[in-house]
């Protein structure tokens, strides 16, 4: 059930990215990149090996934490 919900959410975001691509020609590269990332992220949950899936999920979690930390430091330092 969770895999299907994640896949459905990914499809919804891909559709939003494609609509943005059509409506705003200046974000074509970003929309295509975002759609590609969403495809990869949506299909990760269909991995056969549960241990590998857990490692990928943990790496993604720590990457998200690191990005939030980097953003906070850049904002506090006046770079953003």
C-alpha cells in the first residue's frame, strides 16, 4: 500500500512539473530535472532487496538533513 501511495504522489508531482514546463518556458530545465528525480525517487520503493532499500532511505534522510543544515547556515551567514 505504501509503495502505491508513494508512486501515486510521484506521478502527481511529475504532472505538476510538466504543467509548469508547458505554462512557463523559462523553467523547462528545472521541470525536466525535477520530473526525472521524481521518477527515480518513486521507483526506489520497488527495490527487491530490503536491506539495500533501507540504506538508500537512510542516505536520503541524511542528505535531506545536510541540505537543511546547509541552507540554515547559508541563510544565517547572509548568503541567501
